[in-house]
C-alpha cells in the first residue's frame, strides 16, 4: 500500500522540541490517517479495529486509544520518501536544527507515544490514528530538501511524505495491497 501524508508547520530538532509540540504534529496527521482507513484495503479490514479480535491494533496509552497502521502485530514495515520544503536557501538545510534531529522529531510524531511522551493534559474522545506503533518499523528513509518559494515564516516547513507499507508476512494476503481508491 502506498499513500501520501502532508505537514505544514514548525519542525524543530529533537533536542528543542517539546512533548506537546510532537503531539501537535501527531494530531496534524491524525485526520489524514483516519481518512485512510475509509478506503480499500483498510475499509475491509474491520478485524483490525475490533477490540475482540486478536488482530486488533488499537492500543491504550495513558487512557487514550491509539490506532497505528504499521504494527509489529500485523508484521508490517514501511519506507518513507520525504520532500522537505523550507523558506531558507537550500544551503541552510540545518536552519532550525540539523536535518537528522528534525527527522527524529518527525519520526516521534509519526509513532504512538509511550506514557512519558504523552502530554499530561491529553484527552481524546475518539482514538488517535497514527502511522507507526514504533519508529523502529521504518526500514528505509529518503529525504530531499528544497526551497519553498512562497515567502513563509522561516521556522516552518512543508513536508510531503510518501509512505510505502510493506507486509512482512502473509497476514495481509487476503487484502488488496494497492493504492486507496
């Protein structure tokens, strides 16, 4: 399965980003990932969201339900191809923090938090959809950086992330692993 996620906003380096900032990025991806579950093949995979199913991916952390797409339970992995556009000249790719630490912030935001990474005031009436159970499930990353030409705030980036989900075992063979309709 392949799909795209987008993000527009601040992306600080791991050392300078707070738990709340990472969770805000996680919540930015939530509606995109929730909508993905409305399309094939996920639409047909109702057992993944059924708490009585052994294949249920919903996990409770700090009283909040999280729905990761890429999980070890389903023996899935993913590859990420990231286009990072930023208002600074391309030679200043380290503006706002070096690129690898900014990517660590992004990976933290794409993954479910542990209890220590969940803001204490987090309350959700519905599950929070996220990409990863754990960022160790990312097996390949490609990053390209270029100039964003619309004169935005120099602290903001625009990310276009192509996600390729890879089934490691035959657990998903009965599903059509194609593009969402």
